[in-house]
């Protein structure tokens, strides 16, 4: 089981690294289509690779942290243990699928000559990668919902944290299902999108603070 310090550090730093990668990514990719985005990424292959690997590290760090927190909440005598167990399982599943998405993006960006000659289509690979990446955030609502409910039931940390995890999860799930442009569903999804990294980082900070207060063994 991961130490509380490591879990806190992962949950605190992961969202920050993700935001940094988004800023870098948006700084040089501004195409209006997948073909244009892919062209820019291929022309700036080194920077595109750095951001893709950065995304991979950030996502892994976030979900390993969530997995570690959820695992620490499991136990036969702990209320909400089953919910925490489900959160830990789905967190690692989502991390694995996201790595597949980023792998497709790397291959598409490289546009390997032999792969293209054999019939590989970089644009379709890139489009599939984007589709997986965009849909995963909706399913991430399941992870945060289970985790939020587990925190509320177990009362192992601030109930405010559990409440916010649950609220942002509902926004993500409901907004993702009913989103259509700028309607109310889209607004709910956006609230969940912004809220998830914030509450994750705050939870990491609180976990780190609790770890520092504990006597060293």
C-alpha cells in the first residue's frame, strides 16, 4: 500500500502538472480539425511528444493517488469500504485506457512510414485517441462519485471534501449525458471538469498535511 505522503503528493501535484501540459499544448496547437492538429504536432514532434508524455505522467500520478487513497479506506470494519474498493478499481482501469489513447496519439504523430504503407491512417488514429480521451472524463465521474460517497460514509477526512467529490461527480455524469453545446448540461459538465482537478489537488494537500502531523515510526 502506498504511503500517505506519496498519495498526498500524487494527488496534489498531478492536477498541477495536467494544467501545465494543457497550457503548453494549447500554446502551439490551434487547428480547427484533426488533420490540422496532427500536422502541427508532426511539425513540432519533440514538443508534442513532451506534452503527450507529460499528460501520461500527470494522469497516472492522479489516478495512482486516487487508487492509493481509496485502498487506504478499505477494510471489513470500515463503512464505505466497498465504494472505496470500486473507486480504486475504476481508477486504475481508466488510467490504463487513457494510456492506450495517448499511445495512439504518439503513433499518429510519428506517422511511421511502414505503418502508413501497411494501411495505417494517422488521422483516424488521432481521431480515435481524441474520442477516447474526451469520453473518459465522463466515466471519471464514476470514480469520483464512489470516492466521494465512501468519504462521506467513512468520515475519514473532511465531509466537505467528500461532498465536493460527490457534487462534481454528479455534474460530470449528468452534464456528460445531457450535454448539447451550451445548454444546461454543458454547463454542468464544465463545472465538473473544472472542479475535479481542484478538489483532487486540495485533497492531496490535506493528505500531505495529515501525514506530516503523524509521528514518525
